């Protein structure tokens, strides 16, 4: 099974309501997707793989609202207990998850990969997330995330982005 099949299988067995939203892979990046398909950035949640720079390297997947910025140098680094942390490069993200950036979803992640969800995500009525590939998204209530293995809701995982 590929990553999309694994993600869909986990969604189907979650017992939660969800909708698959097909999209043009060239419009998978959050801002483009929202503009093209009429979704609000406030309801968009990105799944980002991060790496703690230690030996061995440590990884986690983080889910944050698109209107916020993941606190990699603060909260993430402290949770890892490392001196440095960063966004995982595209190749490492694909290697760890089987998914490419723009399609990473919290569904179907490897069992040994921690999943940290910013508490603000849980305040939304619904969220739109990556669907495992750049050609689909998942629309669901945020409660669907708390049923996943290795999930932890984390306060202040992300910071608000000041209005420009």
C-alpha cells in the first residue's frame, strides 16, 4: 500500500466523519489551494515534519493552522531536548512519511513518529488538511486528530503571525 492508501484506510477506520476534496496538484500549496477552492486560511492546517538535530536525529510531525507559524526554535526544540531543530527537508519528509511536501497528512504516519497538534487547531469547527498526496485534501472536524496514535495536543506549538 502507498501512503495515500494507508492514510485513506486510517481515515475510514477512524469512526469520524470526513470528506476527501480532490484538487489540482499544482494548487496543493495552502494559499493557492484556499484561493482556488474557496477555503479559509483560518480553517487550513498544515502537517509539517520537523527534525531535532542530535545523534541520532529525532523527528515529529506537527499540525498547525496556516495562519500561524510553527515555533521550531522554541517549543519544538524544547520538546525534542536538542540544541537545534528545523523543518525537515523535502527528501527527509518523504523518507519518513512516504509523502511529499504539499500532501503530507497526519493520517497514516509511521507508528513511531510523534504527532504534535497545536491546541489552536482544536478550536476550529472544521479543518482542511493534506490528504497524503498533492491531489487531495481532507476536510474534517479537528476531533478526528485526537483519535490518531502518538498524538499529543500541545499549547503554544505555533505562534500567531502578525497581520502585515
